């Protein structure tokens, strides 16, 4: 069975409005979500209440809080819809069990996990090795849709800087 067939056969289509959460940091969640349509933000809230943007997700992406779905611990971050979204929700446990029996699904999961690992590796490099200005340049070059869909505060949080610092970067360009 192909991954897409599994989603159609076992998944539940859900609709979320703007500002609806898929899950929140601290909650338990056992689902994997395939984004059919929409734009979402994954974010952390620190102990002192400060928000840090982990990533943005759009149509065709898959999201699950691995800490919750695999380790059975509370979600380590939250996901909120920045616009109305249509998703396919499946049980991660059902998908995992099916992957043990079906090589096609297992290969797709490996590809999804490799894509995630590469994305995390790239983001880690950018944070550790590039200036905020160079990180902003990469957004302009590689993710221009963010500049149209996301607030300046969220862009600053994604870059790991204050909105004032973002304004200074933009004024220098």
C-alpha cells in the first residue's frame, strides 16, 4: 500500500480555522497530520512566556509531535493555523505498525524523516553559523511567501531576534 492510499483509507479529514491549534505544548497528541491546504506555525513557549518560532508548514507537509506520538510524553511545542486549513489526521501508532509490515509505507516514512532531519540540520547551521541579517536574506531568497503571509513579529521570532532588530536589518537593505 502506498502512503497516500493509507492516508485516504485510514485518515480523517479535518478542517481548522485561522488561529485553531492542532496541538499545544504540554498536551498529549497521538496523531500525524498531512496538510492538504493551509499554512501553519510551529512554536515553543519558554518558561518565562517568550515565544520562539520553530518552523512554518504549508500544503504537502507532514507534522507530528514525535515526543508525544512516539515517546508518549506531552507535546514539546504547539502548532497553530495561520489561515484556514484542511488536513488529513491519522493515528501515528497505526501508521507506525503498518510501516513494520509494508515496505512502501516504511520507505515513505524514511523519506519524510530524512527531509525533516535535513531541514533541522540546515536550520541549526543557520542559527549557529550565520548572522541574523544573512538568515533574513535566506528567507527573502528561499521563502519569499513568508514575507507575505507572516507577521513581522513571527519573522523576528523565527530569526531569533527582536522585532526592532528585524526593522534595523530591513532598513539597511
